[in-house]
C-alpha cells in the first residue's frame, strides 16, 4: 500500500503536466459559453507530496539536463505556478524543505525519484525545462 502511495505521489507531477492544458482549456470554454453565469473557481490545493516532488527536481535535474539556464527558468515558472501567492516561491520551498515536519515527505520523494530511474527522471526534467503555466 505504501509503495502504491509513493508511486502515485511521483506520478502527480507528471500527470499534472499532461492534464493542465486540457483542464485550463475546458475551463476557458466553460467561461466563454457561460459569460452571464457566476462560476466558482476553486484553487488547487497543493499537497506536501507535490511540493516535495518539485523540490527533488531542483536536486536531480541539473545533472540530467544540459541547459541549466532553461531549466532554472522552467523550474521558476513551475514553482510559481504551485505557490502563486509567494513573493519568492523557490526560497519558500527551500525553507519548507528544512522543516522537520516536511523531512519525511521529502525523503519519500527522493526515494521515489531514485526508484523511477534516470530515463523517467530525465523525461520529467525535460518537461520542467519547457514548462509553461496555463493562464
């Protein structure tokens, strides 16, 4: 059961990259079709598992992708997308990674990244390299 949860936690980030464009496109179509209706938009609650997975990317990706500047820019966009209310989301995530209550979640994300292997991690890192928020 725990292994399944770990696998799901790692998959969250990859799935969000795939699902985000479709979710936002559907949301735009709904807004256009129903301009006169009040649509309640609920913001996605970011989990510690998602934040831990994102933080782990900052550790593993610079070794896996060659374009450091492009990765840093994509990573900054990704972190800002997940922590939109933060003035400095990358610094906030680094601070969170040092908190004792976050250590176990971070350790699980690190172990999941190790289990995923170089090829899978490289693919996710390349997604981060090209990450564009869907506004």
